[in-house]
C-alpha cells in the first residue's frame, strides 16, 4: 500500500481509497513510502543551484506500480549517499509548481517534488508514525455540554 500524507497546521482529514487511508493533512508537506527504483548523480544546473533526482516505486496496486520522480537540492543532494536501488524508504517532501512563458507566448506549467527528509527501514513502511488518539475526552472536561 502506498501512503501519501500531507502535513499542515490543521487536520484536513483522512480519505479512503480501497478502504485504506491514503491522504492525511495535519502539519506541513507530504510523506510517501516506497522502494527506490533509480538514483541519479547530482547535477550542477547553475553556479548556485544543484539538484539530484531519484525515482520511487510505489505500489497501491502491485499490478500497476507507479514510478514517481523526486529531487533533492543544494546541500540535501548528499542525503541519498547511504541509499541503494531497492531500499524501502519514506520520503517527506513538498509539492512545488511554477509557470513558464515561451518566447512565443505559450504558457506551460511545471511541478517538482522537493525532498526535505528521507527515512529508511520498517518505520518507513506505512508512513504513519504518530501515536493513536487517546480514548475519551481530555482530562478535566465536564460531562455537561456548554451550550
């Protein structure tokens, strides 16, 4: 199962796809788990901009795996040095988009998945590392509803 999780400051909810939670929004960014399919070398794009791309294989449906490309930039490029193709990982990333106008006036849009953190191993398997919510109301709340 592929788990994509969005983290923002307020809960946005858990959505169901084939009875499995797949998108959750409590803080800032997204998390996804999968297997490394390819790792590219770092590229120096300009004097001040360097990036390194890799591909993560996700398998919501093992018959139709998805191959998603991510990028690390700047000093984060070295974060992949300890990983190999085939490693199971969890990636925390942000979704970025930009508009580009050609000299002929055509407008195109580009997206990138910018990685902030990579975790390996069993903890990365489901993408949900938060403890379960406590049972019942928080301590100190009266039984009576105030309205």
